[in-house]
């Protein structure tokens, strides 16, 4: 159900770490694009959802963690979805939990990534550098709250899917995409914005 499109460098890092990438690509999968970003000597991963340009950042992955990359991606995705839907009713949360469980079953890998997504990733790298410089004194996020704040910063910025598309905010489009994937009407979900 999940397909990871990898840059050449990311693909080589996962091969080096011994990640099992033998699963065949499946039909109608959810596409994410992955890129290694290096800060000092730390390997971090920038993951971007293809249709929405929603970004997840995974920090400081060692060789053993890269080998089990799927696990670390799923943990970060669960953190993002838990925050995004924290005020939702039990039906939505149950469907979300079942959906996350299903995602573990089928994951495939390939290279290269889309040129359009790659351009957004390059822009996001600059935005991450800027955020770390301005907000964190040139350090990477040291806590989950700082990491979530940085990702929120990335996902609240206007993005475009090309000349034929209007600009959009990835967080809004991603929330709608997830609701569509779990089979819930958007109008029935309480938003975090409703509590501000």
C-alpha cells in the first residue's frame, strides 16, 4: 500500500544498511518520495507525499535504523497523524488506527523520484536550514516538540503542483487525503483550528 520513491543517494544508503527492498511494487499505492539530507555527520530523511507535498522529517538515522527504515517512517507518520487528528471522534481514530496497521503490510521501493517533487525537496532543505538557524540557533530539533514545530512550518507554506494548479497548503490537502484514504467525510471531522 506504501511505495517509497528514493533518490540515488537514499537508495544506496538503504542498500548499504541492508534494508530489505525486495517487495514488488503494488497497484494503487500511496507514493512518498525520500531524500537523505546530511547535517554535519548526521543522516536525516526528508519524506514528501507525492500529491500534497506534505513533508515528514526523520532525524539522525544510524545504519541499524536505516536497515529498519520502514519502522522509523511509520513512527513519524503516526506522530504526525496523532497530532493532526487528536480531537477527532472515536470512529475516525479507530479507522485511522486500522489504516496505519494495514500500511505495515505492503511497502515497496524504487528509484528515481519525480523531478517536480525533487524541486520541492530542494526548497524544503533551504527552509529547514532557515528554521534551524532562526529558531534553534543553528541546531537540529532536539525534542519531538521542536521537530513537530519544524514540520508544521514546512507544511504550512504555500506549494504548487505545477503551472496548471493553484497554490495550496500541504497540511490542509494532506488532511483531506488521509480522510479520503480512511473513508471519512471531511465535514464530520473536528479540526484543531476549531479550538484556537
